[in-house]
């Protein structure tokens, strides 16, 4: 297994017999995932939850509707390949790891490396992304940014790419050589087809946005900035955008490489 860049996989679990899943919340799924990691390897759970330069090394997004399928599908992206390799090795060795969700114990069905929300890429491959003056992102789950005491449900370029740059700087060994000030001056919102959607995290409702947004690198921008924006756009598939990406918000992909927008 390559250990040179981020990974995204989808894990699937099911309830044995005719039991019914209880209420599911992002907070509950987040805690259940960390509990899964800690089974037999408490240090791994701590590594997943340990921020680097203020950034968590993973994102977590439930896919589909488990109340209708009876199955829980969790999409996990990991920014530190060594941690993912350790998790993958333990999953393979044990033939899967059960997920304890409240009072229910869900049996593992599969861990997929293939599918529309799966993938892996080396840091070097991300750096060689073809530079284009415009990139379009699809926001599949509610996305929002913290602005003081408020949540801002808008695809503001400096917030979208500034957050991605912070996460890139935290985990990639290759600096992009740009600043957040350059992003603010030279990256504009060209078009947006979005609408608001509330996200309940188990404690409160957060208003986010979903849909598509197209961003343009303005005339006079440096070649480094043009390449960086395209690299960060591709990186968003793993890193997510905005707040609470470890609880289900901010699932994103570049439109050129996607089919359906729905998770």
C-alpha cells in the first residue's frame, strides 16, 4: 500500500438479525468511529483525534440513509497515510472491526477503496494537477464557516481556499508557496448554484449550503497561485471544506471528476 498521500474509503456495517437502529446523530457516529479505532489499539484512536497545527487528520461523512437500508456507511478520509496504513492493517488482520453505536453493535460488511467517494493520491500527484483559471466544486453536504459567533453559509473564496491551505500546510510535506492574502486578492466567486440546508449535529442546528460553486483565478495572479488553487481544489475531496468535517459537514468534490452530487 502506498503511503505518500491522503486516502478516502467507505466502510459498511449492518445490524445482525431483525433489530432496528436507534436514533443516529453526527456526534454519535463520530464517537462510535473513534471507539472503533481504539478497539485493541488505543494509541490509534488518539492519533486520529490529535490535531496537527489545529487541524484534525481525518474527515468523516455518513453516506445514504441507514434508517431505510439497515446499514451504516461511513466515508473516512485520512490525511496522514501512515495512520491510515496502520488502521488498514488492523482491519485486514481482524477481518473487519465492529462498530458500537449506542447500545447496538454493528458487524462489519466491507471496507471499499473503490467507488465515487473513494480514492487515494500522492502529494506529488496533487501538485501536478492541470492548472485552469476556473474550478468548480460540488458541496454535497451542508457547508458553513465560522464568522465570530455566527455561521456563514456562503462559498466565500478566501474561506474555502484559505481553510484548505491551512489543512494542506498541516499535513503535506510540500509547501505551496502562497499566502492567504493572495487567495483573498486573486480568487473570485464566478458563479454559484446553491441553497441553504440545515445540519443537526445532535445538539443544535447549523445552517449550511449545498450545491455548486465556480471559482476564478483573476488576471495578474502568479503561476504559483494558479497551480495552488487547482491543487487545493483536488485536495478538497479528502480534506473537506468548512467546519465540522469530522461530523458530516463539508463533503466536497471537483465537478469535472464527479457524477451525482448526492452522497
